[in-house]
C-alpha cells in the first residue's frame, strides 16, 4: 500500500465528524477533481453506524458523503481557507453490491469525484471498493452553509 498523503489526524482537522464518527483513516491521493481514501473501521464492533450487531451496506453512503467533505476541506485549505459546513440533501443512483460490510476483512477504499460545485452546493459521484470489488456507488449532493430544505 502507498504511504498516505493525509492521516486520520489530518482528516479530523478537516471534518466536523469527530472521534469514531470520522469514518476515513487516510487520504492516499487527491487533486482538484477527485479523492481516494482508505478505512479499516467497518469490522469494529463499536462502529457508530452499527445497528442490531451489524453494519449495513447503506452506511457506505455516509462513507461517500464524508469523502466529499474531506475533499472539500482539502480544496478550501489549498486556497488558504476552511470548508463551509454542508448538509447532505440528496442521494441518487445508489447501488449496493452487498447487504452488510462488518463481515469483510481488510481495507475499504473509497473514491469521490466532483461533478458540480457552486458557492451553495456540491455534487459528487462516489465508489467504495473492498479487495478490488465494487461495494457501493452513487451520487450525493450537499447544500453548503445552511439548513436543508423543508
């Protein structure tokens, strides 16, 4: 495996998600359009998204959303600022290849790619892999600097 560009402490500095709710452990690559990350916490019995002793694959959408947030934080830091807080407002075209992920050994690898951005919102496509297998993919949208509609 490659050496991370950013470790967990660096990710925690970029996200409002703290402690166990910060799902990614390291950034392995990023540029202005995309980010690649790794996590090892999905098998942890104390994972904060576990329900009834299992971690459902739907949690991979949160991994995707946090990949967006880390990327946004890196982009803002690269311009000398900090990222504006965002609220996840939509998930589209989500496909899950498994029912649960807590029974998988090894590392989760995530990718997020910026599809569209404005001062008010961001849209990303995300993919989460395990051992070369695509587990989840979809698109997510976040509204920046405000409350969700409705």
